[in-house]
C-alpha cells in the first residue's frame, strides 16, 4: 500500500440512531437531471433570470438524501426529515 496514494471522498450524511445511538453514514444520491433541468435548478437556486447567462463554475451535481435509512446497529428503519441545509435563508 502506498501512503501517498490519494483517496476519493464521496459526499455523505451522518446521523445518530434515536433507538440505540449508533453513528451511521449514508451516501448522498446524485440527482439524475437533463441539461435543461440542471439549468433550471441552477437558475432557481441562485436567482438567475432566464435571459441572463449562467456564470462559469455554477452547477455540478445536485445531491439528495435517501427517504428512509436503516441503522447499522439495531437494523431499525427511520424516515428522513427534509432539510434544505439553510438554502431558503440564503435566497431571501
């Protein structure tokens, strides 16, 4: 094993089980979008008018969380609360 070999980090969510307190991780899910849907989402997120050009560097992958998660400790399933991660406050 090479100590200098880089690793790839993937976006993930962490949560603690309300039943057994086990710490869990869930990989983020990349939303599958057409180019048109991606452009619409970027415009909505950053408040860019339809006639304005989207600046370079905006866009990329839109990530979402699963609807339900299962604890690796006690194997109980839980629904996930929707969270906009402060995006609504940013756009006000």
